[in-house]
C-alpha cells in the first residue's frame, strides 16, 4: 500500500538510501517519506546505525614458537553523517574488519612471548583498534571498542604450563614445610636447654639445702652431746641414711638396686673412702 501511495517508512536506528534513476540522491532518516517511484525514485537499501559486534578468531605464533588462537571482539557502528560511504564503499564490512584484525594480530603477537602476550592483551587490543579506526573511518564506520577476550594456546602447552606451575608451588610448599620443621626443632632445643638449666638450678639448690641441713645437724649435735666430734656425727647420719635406703628398697616389690657389700659396717668404709679421696684430691692440688 505504501508503494502504491509513493510513501516509504524508515525504522528507528536505521537510515535508507534513496536513489533516482540509479544515482544516489539522499539519505532518508527514520520516519515516513514521499518516494515518487513513477519519477525514477527508489530505495536502494537500508543501513542500521545500531552497535554491532564481530568476534574474530585468529591463529598465530608467539616469539617462543607457541601457536595460539587469539579471539578479538570488535564493536562498531555506521556513522549517520557518512551513511552513503558506509553503504556504497564496502560490499562486505565484516570481512573487511576481519582482514584488518588478522593483519594487526599476526604482526603484533609474533614479537611477544606467550607470557608477554597474556600480560599485554590491552596493548594488542589498542593496536588493533588504532588500525581499524584509521582504516574504517574512511568507509563511514566508527570503531567503538576492541577487546582481546581470549588467548588460547595449544592443549599440550596449557597442560605443560599447569605442570610447571604445580611444580613451582610444590617447591614453595616444601621450602615452607622445611622452614617450619627447622623452627620447631630450634624451639624444641631451646625448650630442652631451658629445662635442663632449670633442672640444674633445682639440683644445685637441693644439694645446697642438704649441705646446710647437715651442717646445722652436726653443729647442733656437737653442742647438745659433749665429747662428740663432727666425724662421729657424719658416721651416724650415713648409717641412718643407709637404713632408710634399705627400708625403701625392701618396701619396693620390683627394685633393681644392689649394694655390695651390704653389711652395716660398709657405711664406715664408704665414708672413709670418700674422706680419703677428698684428702688425696686436696693434696694433689
């Protein structure tokens, strides 16, 4: 019905190309337009002004000879004021953009190692965007955004990279474990040294207390019992301790202590041996 009445409708975010006898005449904006087809006017086609996206997958090789698939996402749109250029100058916009993307990626990635390619994705995307912007602006298109969305190395390369990463992490874990064990051993040794030091202090204080007690006992006994000498008191103390020890041994059912000789008179001999040893040591010094 619109054609019969010489009217045509152009949808929103779209422009139409009007020709007269096959020659470009004007760009029709969205809305209703009079198109006298009987006078040679006609619509050559429509051009969308909406943002479009093209995903390009490009296979290339890095500097360290690893083949990768680089996936680039190109967002572009036609410019309303250059609609005639966008309509007439390019027959296949997507193929043209894809060719430029291939050219830039295959010129940029081979200069980088695989690790550098992952780290410099934004630089690669910027190089692609600059090249496309410079080329496509002459054809009436605007490059809105260029993204490198993925870099996919070969499956064997990815497996090898994962193994290298796992080995490095295991090495770090082993070092940390060894360091922790070292710290535990040091702390354990410090604890044992402190324990032995405190034990030594306790033994020294115990022996000092025994010596003080014996001294007080000898002095008190000598004062209270006239005519006794310190030697007599020490012999009596040793005999008393001897019987106390024998009593404790007899009270234990599973005792492994053995005294040779075991007679009470042996105490005097032991005391004599101790005194003789001390006297000989004093003389030698």
